[in-house]
């Protein structure tokens, strides 16, 4: 079952990237980069430290370090030392990137909905809701490990 979930996830992300590219919706980001940028976008009022991203995104420290370095080099995020404790690095989405994402969010949501509809073709509304509930249960079970 894990292999099928991984295959569905990979195909969904690949097709979403293609759709977004066709719609001219910004630079191509890897799955990890997109996860980090999306998390920052969805939590604008939260102070987010690099060391906390491991747990928040379920990635290793090395992966987070690489993603932060790449996104900073691409001009999408800033990394600043905490004014109180210099060991902490605060990660923030640049204001111009947030503005672009806000502007393109309706298009992104349409593309995402289109792919979800395509993925669940042949399922009834009740089956789609049941699938969501089952996947949520699986996710919660694994997070407790």
C-alpha cells in the first residue's frame, strides 16, 4: 500500500508542477522546496525557526539545511539570527514572494482542484470523502509513531 501512496503522491506532484508551469505560475520548485515555501505562506504570523522545520515538515536536518540554502539563494526567503538567542535562525518568506503567491493563489487552487477531480474520477462524492477520512487516519497513525 505504501508504494501505491508514494506513486500517487509523485504523479500528483509532477502533474501539478506541469500544470503550474503551463499557467506561468512561477519558478519550478522541488517537492521539499514547495513544502517549505507553502508552510511559510500559510503561517504568516508565526515565528518559524529553521531548527523547528524538521519536525513541522517531517524532514531531516540535512534536508532542511539544503532547502533553506537553496531558497535563500533563489531569493525566496530570508534567514536572520534571533535577536535574543543567536543560535536560532528565523526563516521568513520575502514580502514580494508572499505578494506573488497571494495574487496567484486562486489559480493555484483551481489547478489543484482540477488534479484532485482528475485523480478521483470514477469515485462518488461519498467515496471521495471516505478516502479523505481514511488517509487522514493513516497520516495521524504514522505521526504518533
